[in-house]
């Protein structure tokens, strides 16, 4: 089966000459039709930039290398006109803060209708409004006939994010990219939004990329997870394999910092130290200054992504994280 999205050797460079920095330093990712891929990492890991580049939405000053294929069609180097036709109609993206993306002076219905008519200029206003009502219902907004006539400020944060999702899927894209879609919301609303996204996948067969800094958010929704650090994928695999059979100290650290409902935790274990900045990425394995397993080799030699057990991982000492019981061994004690 042809992948929906195939990113190969993607590089995104900002700045020129000595001041240049790779925000994305060689990333390979695929999304199959109808699949949910979670991309997890701290800020600055390159997760958002990777998907912005895939959508052709990085600033003009950014240099893009490598390949992004959507249903086999190369997007890197495609003129903006072609990209605009694909964006919105075949792949769409939603962001963390729906308020900044919504127009405060237009009703929600008018904005959904506008999204529809952008790619279907022949659609009448009346038909677009009727479809807008259906789309609000699709994302489980109650009383959609009444809600289409309201303005963004009359919507709660969670309802606004639902409206953004309705706009994003208005033209039945094959792929929806959601960048921290629940970060600004409280925990209950977060869960509801994830439910809406899961339903879309089930009802529309849409492929989803969920970008998040919180591994816990994607646990119940993703088929596969890619963990990013320092502009690279450092580990990837099926969701259960990443959760229970991770071979990367960074992933183990992220796992240890997820609050668990069923365990009374004395203390959560955040990973000490800060993630590397774009301009001062450490040599060798970029995680070495924070890694409890680091040895001399780690600061000079960058590990390759390789299959270890059930996952693909990028650590010289991945074998040391072997755990036949399938439980999580945390090297952070
Ligand atoms: Fe840690 Fe070294 Fe593995 Fe990097 S390669 S994650 S520094 S042990
Ligand atoms: Mg981001």
C-alpha cells in the first residue's frame, strides 16, 4: 500500500553560513492512509517544523532539503500554487490556539462555509451553510443549527478547537495534522478533543499526525509514535512498543514524567536539564548532556537509527535497556 505521506531525509535550515542551524536534521517518517502517527518531543525538537515543512508552510527564508511525498507526489520544490491546491483540500493542519486562527468578526458558520467555498467555488452560500451545520455536528458540537450563527467569542476553548477541526476537514482531506491541539485546554476538554479526532479517523478514514510534547496525550489515540529530539527522530515504533519496550533513555525519561492515575506517585521524574537550542546542538548524540547512560563515545559519535527489539531507536547503548518483562525500566532513579 502506498503511504499517504512519506518524508525522507528532510532537512530544514534557518539562517545562512556560520549562523545557519538545522531545525530538522534528516528526518524520515511515513503515515499510511487512515493511520494515526504521534510525533512527540519537547519544544525545539523539530516536530512542528517537520510538519510545517511537509505542508509547505515554513517561512521563505528556510531552506528545505530531502523529500516529502503526498500520495506519491513530491511536494518539496512544488510551486505555491500547487501546494495551495493540496493544502486544505487534501491535507490540512490545525494549531494550538484556535482563537488566533479564527476571525472574530465572522460567525463560525460563515468561516466554515468560507473554507468549503475556497476549494469549491461553485457551491452556493446556502448549500455551504447547510454543510457547515453538518460539519459542526460531525465534531460533536451540540445544537449545530444555533451554533453556526454564533461568533468565536461565544464559543469555549474546546468548542473553538472543534470548530477549527470542522473547518480543517470541510473538504474531506486525506490527512489532518494537529499541532498541540489540546495543549491550551484543561484535561477533561483535552480528552474530548482527542475523542473527536479518533472518531474522525473512524468515520472518515482520515490519516492523522498528532504533534505533542506530552506522550500521555497520544497514548490512547496513536497507532505509531515517533519521538523527536534535537531535530531528529530518536525512536519510533508501534504505540505499545514505544510505551513498554522503549530502548531509548530519552523516551524512558518522557514515560517516567507522565502522571499515572493508578499509582500514588511520590514524585514525578522530569528529565533534568533543558533541551538543546537550535544554535547550540551538542556534538555526537544530542541527548548526551542530559543522559544518565552517557559515556565518552556519546559526545563524539552520533548514533544511527536502528532496529533494536520491537522499536527503531537511536542510542549506542540501546541493548542495555533490555527488559524481558515488558515493564518500564527507568534509568532516572
Ligand atoms: Fe544516552 Fe549515549 Fe544513548 Fe545518547 S547514545 S541516548 S547519550 S546512552
Ligand atoms: Mg511546536
